C-alpha cells in the first residue's frame, strides 16, 4: 500500500475497505474477536485487491469501495457484540 502513488490514493481506500470487510466477516464467521482474527495482516486484503482490482478503472474502484464499505458496516453490527463481549471493541 505504501507504494501506491498519491494520485491513485483511491486504490488505497479500496484496500482499506476490503480489509475492514474481511476482518468483520472473520469475526462473525468464527464468533471470535481475538486480535489475530479482528486485526489480521494486510496480506490477504492486498492479494485480493491485486487479483481483482489492480487493473480496474477509477469508477470501478470507487464503486467497489462503496460496496465493501457497505458490507463492512453491515457485518459490523453483528461483529460488535462479539467484540464487546471479548473486550476488544
């Protein structure tokens, strides 16, 4: 992510939203909110972005960013009580 040009910072936002969505999904799927589950390395999100979006056009990336933000926010509702109970919110 650090090597993304400033003019392409919109790509960085997509990677961040993919990371958020993956994180919340892991918490919900595993019903576990320990740190490795909630805060995994960035490798999976970067790999996913590279495989699916690295060559995408600007508006495709913007639309995907909105979709992953929506997905992360929906999953957040289910993940929050799990993480609160674990003392990790």
